[in-house]
């Protein structure tokens, strides 16, 4: 069940707690690379490309093992790293006049990392300012002008990691079964679970994850519910949101008004 | 009535930041210099008073705002949909703010990920706007920050963005060589500098 471990500190501490896999939500491949560099206390201007490439690929493998969909951007970076690594293995051809400046194949990547780091920091700096509607208020403003339009900031963007988290928390609560029930009684299908959830949502506008499984707190029920919710989400039948970071995850029926927004986005 | 009092009342009653130019329009019986002096006195008055409201310069104008330290108390009464920004939104916003005018491809190159969704959210929140189209193949849209961006982030102008740490680039080859960067020191509004082939607006 457990993916094969190697002695890499990055992965082994990720796996130390049995199924306790910690996945930071990285903003992208550059963010992940910066994280690896920081974690290994490496000099960003002199990245040991072999080490970084290996850890990067391990991380992607970890995502694969968890069946998370890996964004193409991560794969693109993986191939870039491998390309750089292979170029560094080749002897330097001094006769070649093609690119006299770019002797270090890492140069472009390092430049991108430095630049990215800079904007990441700038983002934190401007985010820490006293924002209108958050720290400061103008006279009689019930809502700041510009934020009135959009109530739910991209409710679907962070959900995958959050759902995986909620899923793990719940699984942790299930008592460990000391035996295996070979003849499974009445097995639960995802379709049943979808129907159950939908009918529940017709009665009530809002339910949270715990409620769906509280009656029957078994591993099977939780897993099937989780899959059902992912499916519902894919079909755009429900919307998932949180009131606060790490808060409870709530579900509500998707409304048709969202479709019009989607249409706009396509244009 | 003192001129300071007149200016104070105008700024108080205005819905959005009131610029010196606008004050000049409104108070033509006074010299621009007089207005400047009185406005200065007013600013000093509020600074020294250390009260619950401040007179601040944002988005090229003057506005009364509550002190940030009082956030906790004001928030008890005022219910705003708090300005929440995810790290990716802030990153993208920072890139657009510092590098504008910039195309989506360039933002994505800098961040290493697809930014379509984030940029759309920022457009919806009106923090980012479309400045025009770039005269390169494909004519991609170019983006920049809006007046609302300055208002929400409490900035006088783009020049007052916190300065980036210098990138000590390994070599001096310019990034993406495609367009002129907007120098951060430059005071002029970015939109006056670019060729706008059509009225800026959603495609």
C-alpha cells in the first residue's frame, strides 16, 4: 500500500506518519523548486541540478501515487530539469561559437527562480498592507467598491488539496479494523452515494462533509462519499467551499447562474 | 470660513479620493498654490491629531480612512466581504503591478503556471484591467493595474509600490526582449504610454 520509500529526507519525512502525507499546495513548479532549494539550504545561484532534479521527480511521483492530477506545467519543468542535467553532463565544447554567453545551462532557470522569488515576496509585501475593506475603511462604505462584484473568490481552485485533507482527517477517525471482512455485506456504490447526496441537497441547501458520513463511519463509506463528491463536482452539480481556511468543507447545489459566468470566461 | 475647512468638507463628502486637480476645478476662486498650502495644513492637522481617521493620499487623490490599528473595532460594525487574496492572486497581482503592461504569456512565464483563472478573478475584482492589445502576432491582450488596485492597496500611485529587491541577474540579457518595461521610478500613468488600438474593454 505504501509507495516505495528511498532515503531522501524530503520524502521520508513526508511519509513518517504512516499515511500522513503532507502536500503543500505549491503555486507551481517554480514554487516547488524554491521550496526544495530552501529546504535543502542550497544556494539558489549554484543549484546542484542532480539533487534538485531527483527530489523534484520524487515529488511528482508522490503526486502520482496519490492519484493527483499533475498539471502540465509541472511536467514541463521536469523535462527542463532533465534537459539541463543532461547538458551539464556533456563536455563543454569550447570551439563552438554558437552561444558564448550561456555556458552554464542552469543560467536561465536560475534567473527565472530569482525573478519568481522576487515577485512572490512582492506579493507577500503588498498582501500585508492595510487593505481597504480589511484593515481600513472609508466613510459609510459597507463594502469596498471594487470587491462588491465577486463574492466567492474562486471556490473551486484550492479544493483538491482541501478535500484530500478532509478525507484524511476523517479516515483518521475511523477505528482501525483488526480483521478483514472478506464477504462484504451490501457494498456501497458511488452512484447510490451520489443519489443520496443529491436528495439530501434538495432538502437542505447546505451540508458539510462530516454530516454525509456521520451515520456510517466506516472506511468504505468515507471513501465512496469522497469519490461521489469528486464526481458531483466534476459534473458541476455541487459547489464546494469553506468559510475559513482549514474550516469545515460545505457543499451546496450548484446554481445555473454560474454557467453564465463560465461562458464569459471562455470569450 | 477657512479654506482648510472648505477642502475638508469636500473631501469628507466625496465618494472617492479627491485629487488636487479636482479641487482646483471646484474652487476656482482660489489659487492652486493656496489650495496646496491649505491641504498641507489639513494633512498635518490630522497627522498630529492621532485620531480615529486619517487623511491619506490614495490613487492620486485625498480620502478620509479609518486608522488601520482600529480595524478590530470598525470590523465589528462594518461587514465587508473582506479583501481576501490567495497567494497565487497576490503573486499575479504583484507581477502585473510591477511589470505592466504585460501579457498573460509573460505572467505565466514568470510564474511557471497557467494564470488564466487568476487573471480573470483579478479582472472581475476590477483590480486589473485590459490596457489594449499588443502589436505582435496573435495580438494578445495586455494587462495593467487599475485605479481600484491603488485604492484597495492604499497606494498613492504606482511609483509608491514597495521597491523590489534588485535582481542580481547572472547576465544582463533582458527578460523576454519583447517589450519595454515600465520603469518603477517613472511617474507617468502607464496607459498614456501605450498604443491603444481599441477602447479598452472586455473582448
